[in-house]
C-alpha cells in the first residue's frame, strides 16, 4: 500500500509596515532617478555650450576669408547649443 502526505502551507500575513516601506523605497528610487536625469541634462547643456564656443572660435578664424562659411558655422553652433 502507498501513502501520500500532503502539506498545506500556513497562510502568512503581510508585515505591518511592508506597504509603507515599499512606498518609501519607491519614492526614494524615483528621486534618485529624477536627480540623475537632471544632472545628465545639465551636463549635456554645459558640454553643448563648450562645443558651440569652440566652433564659434573656429568660425572667427574664417570670418575675414570666407564670411559665408563663418556664418554657416555660427548658425550650426547656435543650433547645437539649443539642442536641435
């Protein structure tokens, strides 16, 4: 004869502060993500400004020889600085 033993697990209640802790942790993660995104945006804006300034310096070298090329470079620097 064969016997089968079946164990029924006991129902476990959710800890009292689990929902509150989960909300707090989620809020903390969201804050870290948003602050990291803001830092990245500021860093990119500073980089774009520095890159545009170097292109403008380069364009100033050509202003007397080829003003149209210099104007094109200045316009490109403006567009790059605005992020277009």
